[in-house]
């Protein structure tokens, strides 16, 4: 039962992070959500048109649209993920380089006395 509760909590966290990412990325603009779906389709359509004009055939046993979709969609996901990772590192650079706080071993072990030594 604890395993299911933990799994539910993890799924809830993932859903919340995905929702935050989409709201941060698109805000209240509904056109952003549509563009996220249309952009890969535009890529596929453009490449299909170029291959059609050049009269190039897909690999044997594959439809041209399936061939392009299996290449364009993973490439698009990977390139956007890599770009966002690089941007997140640059945006949070201040969090990555806090000054290191060190404790002196001599002052931390020796008890301090309020009276001056004689």
C-alpha cells in the first residue's frame, strides 16, 4: 500500500511540474499550445514537399510520412530539451556557485572564554 501511495505522489509531482512548465512556456496564450502541435507537422510537411519535388523514395517498406515523422519528432524533442537544459543552467547560474563557507577547526573546537587570559 505504501508503494502505491509513493507512486501516486511521484505521478502527482510529475504532473504538477509538467503543468508548471507548460504554463510558464505558453502562459495564457492558447495559440502556444496549438503551435507546439503544429510545428512538427509543419516540419514534416516541408520535408515531405522537398522529397516529393526531388522525387526521392523512402526506404523500402515505409511510407514517406511515417519515415519523416520517426525522424523529425524525436529530433525536435531532443533539440528543444537540450536547448532548455542549457538555458536553465544559464538562468540558474547564481544558484550553482554559492561561496563556500568553511569553519576553522581551531576556533570551532576550543571553547571561548569571556575573561581575558593572563
